């Protein structure tokens, strides 16, 4: 795997991990006043915000909920990461 593909996978992995942690913390009703939980919410916010209006859902962190828009964000970022790697990575052709 070339360097560009590794960089793209690393950036995509960080974004997907942040969104995944957000999804899990909201689902479990984590306390947003906790420093770690607040960090995850704030760090993932720019990545999930474009998907907020999809389901007419206003995000609240007071109770347990399932953020469908975060799940959609994870799927989209995974797909974009894969597509970028395939487009920008040189393909190798094997000869038989």
C-alpha cells in the first residue's frame, strides 16, 4: 500500500472512530459534562453536523437515543475513504 493510501485511510479511520464513539456514547446516555465525552461530542460535531437534518432530529444528550444521522455519517465517510483510495492509488496490473 502506498503512502497516499495510508494517509487517506488514517484520516478516514480517525473520523469514523470519532463518529463511532459518538454513536456509542449517545446510545448509552453518557454524561456530556464528562471531559472525555464532551471532547468526543465536540470533535465529532463537524463531521456529523452535515447530516443533522436528514431525519428531523434535534440532537440531545440528556438521555439515551440512537443518532441515525451519525450512523449515516459513518457509512458515508467509510465509502468516501474507500473511493478516494481507489481513485488516488495507482493500480497494479498483474500479468499472467
